[in-house]
C-alpha cells in the first residue's frame, strides 16, 4: 500500500517564503490524508495495490467505476504532492541554467516571459488546483492548470514544474493573497530538480 514519502528537507527550510507550520500541516496532514483515503479505496482490490501511482493515474478508465473518482482525487493528491515537495528546497540559482533554460527560452522566448505566463495561469485559475509546466507527447512545453487533484499524467502529459494552488498551501501566511504566495514561491524552486524532471 502507499506510504508518505520522506520530506527532503525540514519544515522550516522554505522560510520565510513558506512557513514551517504550513509545511507541517500540508505534508503531515493533507498529504497523509490523501494516502490514507487512497489505501482505503484500494483495500478490496489487491490487483491494483501492486500498481504504481503513475500506472493507476495513467489508466483511469481501467479503474473500477466504484473507486475511480477516489483514485483520481486521492491518488492525484498523493502523486501531485510527492512531486511538489521535490521541486522546492534550497535554491542555488534564481533562474534555471543549462538545458532547461535553453528549452524554456526556445519555447517561451525568455525565462522572464515563461515566469510571467506561468504566474498568470496560476493567479487566474479558479478555485483549488495546480499550475503546471508539462511536456506533451511530442515534448512540446505547455503551461496549464488542473482543477482539484487532477494530474496531467492522466492526459499523457509529463509534469516538469508544478505549483499547489489549494488554499491549504498558503492560507496561514498569505490568507487570500494568492498572488503574494506565487511571487514568494519562485524563491524556493529547486531548478536542479526541475531539470531532472525535464530529462
């Protein structure tokens, strides 16, 4: 059954941009909650328990209808958060370098243009969800958002960079000021991890 993956840093590592209390609740309560509910949904389906979360989300039509919504919602919450923790941390550079910078510039004109477009999608997303940089089946980069805990891998897209837009990700520090949260989040993006996702 699925387990909470280790957080790759301490709760206070992302201070002052993301506060330690939010990180603790987000990781230990919200993420754990998705895992617990996913395991409950799968308890009567031993054939599904041996599949990876990527396999489950990539083939939702093969999931029994009785638990399909739970797998999409709870499994998506688990997968999305597992990726989210990894693309944050001690930032070594303010902007990406190497192949990811080249790819972003080729796709969006400049890093600044990419950052502006990603921020715009994140700010304008209605309700809870995620903002993403994904690669489609032809390896074209796309900036998009998804609602709730839906994952791009269910649409055969590869996640590269993501931002949690649920209020539980920022409300303790930023209240309803999503734009301030997004602006602060850019300070904790781990571009080395993002480049690994790109590779």
